[in-house]
C-alpha cells in the first residue's frame, strides 16, 4: 500500500454499532459509536443493543457519520476491516456482511479482525512508540485476558478468566451497593473516599498453580456476603469502604498477574485495553509496579478503551499491510480464539 | 419438584457434573437465583459433565457463549437483557430446538419465553449457612419427566436428595 492508507473499520460484536476511519493505522480521523452511557443511564441499567436488527438499522447512518466526520468519501478508502468474532453471531454478521459488501463493491481489500486483538490496537492510536514484543491485558465487562504479542499477527494467550470478567464484577458489585450504572466509574470514584483496609476480600488463584488465569466470581460473592452480614447485624452499609476494599482486591490480582507475566516474558511495553483499563487505581498501580521491572505501561484514552471501531481499523491496517486479506466467504465466528 | 441441598460451591459444581453426564442433546436447562447463588458454578459443572474442556466463563456481558463437548453447549445469560423482544431478536428459540444443550442463567427474567419442556433449577441460599449452602429446587416439564426421574435417581444414589 502507498504512503497514505485510509481504513474504514466496523465493530458490531456486542452492544455497540461502531464505525471509524483511521489513517495509516495510527491516526483516528473519526470514531463513531452508537451507544452512550448517557443513554443507558436514562433506563437505569445497561440497554443492550444486541438485537441484530438494531445494528442493521443504524450501521448505514453510523458509517455515513464516520466518513463525514473524517471528511472522506468511499472512493478515498484503501481498505475495509470488521471484527468477525468473538461475539454474538447475529450482531457480528451485520458488521461482517456490510464490510464484505463494501469491499466487494468498492474493489477494496477486506480484513477480518479478532475483536480482542482489536482492543490491543487501541494502543497504537495513542501516538506512543511501541516496540515488540509486548504484553497486553484486555480487561472489560466480557473479557479478562493476558496476551503476549511477538509482532503483528502473532499472539499468544497467556491467561484468561475462569469465571467472571473483571468488568462484570464491577457492574454486579455496583448493583449490590445500589450505586447505579455504569458500575466501573462509580466504584472508581466512590473508592477514592473509602478506606481499602476496612474490609478484606479474597484474591483468587494467586498461587503458582493458578498460573496467569483469573477468577473474580469469589470476590463478587464475598462482597455480597459482606453486605448481607452487615445488614443482618443492623449496621449501616459503608459503601465507600466496601468499594475501596473491593477495588483493591480486583486491582491487586490484575497487577500481580500482569507483573508475573512481565517476569516470565521480557518486554519493554505493557499495553492496557478494554473498558476497565479506564480505572484510575489500576492504571496508577500497574504503572508503579511495572516500573520495578523497567516496563512502560501504555493506556489508551477512555473512548478507545471501550468497544470502538477505530481499534478495528488500526488492526485492519496492519493485517492488510501483512497481506492478511480475508476471502469473500468470510463468516462471523462467535467463539473465535487465537 | 425435588429439593437438593448443596453444602458448598464444590458440591454445587459436582451436582452440575452429574447432571451434565445425564442430559442429552435438545435439553434446555433454565437456572435462576440471586447474585452469588451459584448459577455459573452449576453451569460450569454441567458443561464439564457434558465434556467441555477449558474454562467456562460467565456470559453476563457477552450474553452467550458456545462450547463443544459431547454435543454443542449454548450458555446464555439474561442478566443484561431488558425485554423479551431482545430475546426474540437473538433467535434463542432456534437454540432451544437444536441438537445442543442450552443452559440459561437468570432465566426467570423471561420465564414466559422459555419452552415448557425444560429442566428448571432454582438456587436459594440456605439461611443456616448463607455463605456456602444452597437449596436447589428442581422442576421439569412432563416430556422431560423420564430425564427428571433419572436425575433424581442419580442424586439419591449419591445421597444428595
């Protein structure tokens, strides 16, 4: 591909319908995501747009907006990228089919991006210089995975959650404490006013045999039990203290496992990704701990941490540069792994 | 209806494994119970009994996970869903009547959409030991009556009910 390459990325693996235009895999020209927290809050909870019909209805307008904001036309594009898994098959198919139709009709190369791998590429949009190999922690409502990336296209899964994802327990604990939605930022804020030492919640799989896997269902249940116990005893529920102690437990595990990974695999850079990467305590403690190993932590801005299409466009750019084009029989793969 | 008491998380998982070894293709297993009741633990045991290798994680956010064991295992979670139309959009019914086993967490949120011929398990905290022990209330539609009896027989053999 010549010096200037514009990729249109599409992301429809779960709730969000998203489209973005990215230049040379590193500069975001536009990044449009259909669902916003403000919309969710009005309904007092997550309103999933899992309905594939919904994706179908708005993917056209979302693409138009992405092109408009970037100030480009279909004719200016050099490639199309879409996430093809993991995710909900009906939702994924909307993005995959749209991408195929666009690539075919515009005679452009097509890239099929793994959604989790896409998250890693949000870091390539930060302007930071990243040198391979890198370690990456993808931590969101649906995923908690530690990955090792030797270079573009070469990824190894080092650890994964065995039950709940970290973001999921943030949401469920916030619900237990009746904090509202979205749970992650609310707990993050509340925890700053609390005393983490007031309660102790378990850190699971911290022994050698747990390896680099995670387990967060135990800490969720422990918080629940704690709230029930305090209520039973007629004590006022100290939400801020519980939030701080809970966050402390989750962050401890995430930081410790990341550190273990960094000890096993020497890298210069450690990349954070996924919605929970926005957590201030996680960022702060991970940075501090990684300094001990001389590893620099890179974090995308919040809007690139959560699901978006700019990260897919960036990954797509690097896929296409390596000649990894998808064929016309591309399908959605709901249980896509590495 | 049949009640089983599980002393702790590990026993809940074991009950899941026993069920997983018995149930066959086309079975719909609807789980209900509060946060932390052990629905995912039971589902993990079920999947293991069905021959699924590797971790079975909570589908609360991703809504559905697919695994391959003796047959396909569809692991659903209604936790985040707000209305029954979303279910319809997901094409859930196709899974109910497929050759796989369907496990649904938070199934009580949209009980009216579930097929009548299902195995229903409600997990309730035992107040005498609320942090660990659970009662599992089993119910089944008439067409899965034979399967239900087999399950009860197997659980009795192991002195679980």
